[in-house]
C-alpha cells in the first residue's frame, strides 16, 4: 500500500507562508503539525523537512501507541477504515490549504516540462486521466501529427532494476537512434525502455542522476525522430 501521505502530497508543493495558518510550527529546519482527529481519539503528527517531504505518525490518544493498523495492507475492518478515511480527509484539507499543484512528482520532471514548453511550445496531456495508476502519465506530442516524443510516467523503480524495491520514481521515455542503443544503455540513469521497443526507445530516471541539459539533448533527438 502506498503511504497515504505520499499518495496525497507527491504532486503538491508547500507554500511556506501558508503553513503557520494550517497549524505548522517550525522546529529547526522542520515544520511540525500536531492535530487530533476522529473526535480526539487519534493524534496526527506531521513533519515537513527542508526538501518538502512529509512524514506522518498517527497515535492512539488512549494508549499513546502508534496506530500501525492504519498502514497495514490487510487491515480493512470497519473501525480502521473509518479512522483511515478521517486521516485522509485531514491530509487532503491540509494539502488544499497549504499547497499548490504540480504536474509531476519529481522536481526534475517539472523542470523538464518547463524546458520542453520553452523549446517546443508543447505542454503535456494526460491521456489516461481517471485510470489509476496511469492517470499521472503525461505525454508530450507534436502539434502537427499528435505523435508523442516524450512520455513521463510514475512507476515502481523495480520495473527497471528488476528487484522488489517498492519506491516510485518518475521516468521519461524517449526515442533514440538504434545505433546508439548499446552506448546509452551503459549510461547510469538510462534503461531499456519500459513498455517500449528496447532498440528504439529508452527510459531515463528523473532523479537528477543525469543533468537537465543532457536529458534535453535526448529529448531534442526524440523530437526529431518522431516528426
């Protein structure tokens, strides 16, 4: 189960000036909010670090223990579902009051989106909107033929590394010259394309392993090859 905090805030960015009005106070470099919910039976402790990453704890106010059932995949009793729904509502209210929306989860994906708009006057569309988990996949298309030349997806890193890692990452699929396939696959941060022909396409991990300008050069190649 993807933690509720990450699911709700992955495409949000904090507006620092609004955080105190939501109840956050600063402790060193971290913003902290403590708020009871579910008729005071539970206490949410939310922490936002200097990078904007939020972590959450939920404590049973009667026992003073962490309410771990909230995050357990197989915990679906009536009571835990009611507590979970109340916690999600609390998180969603905070996100609506203190955050702004961004298109993609990773900072690099959002920077590249701005660079693509500047270079090609193209913004992404989301053809699978409303179809979890694909609703966040953004396609960048030629205005002339509607073919896409870049596709940003949020996937489990395990689909690239072929392991069991559960963390999600943004990746970028791009078309390449087939004679460059082997050399590109040897570059850290570049993989054989997820769900595409491995000779003609690559997936680039958008975690700043590769600098923006190097990725933009690959995007320009893909743009030319798909015209």
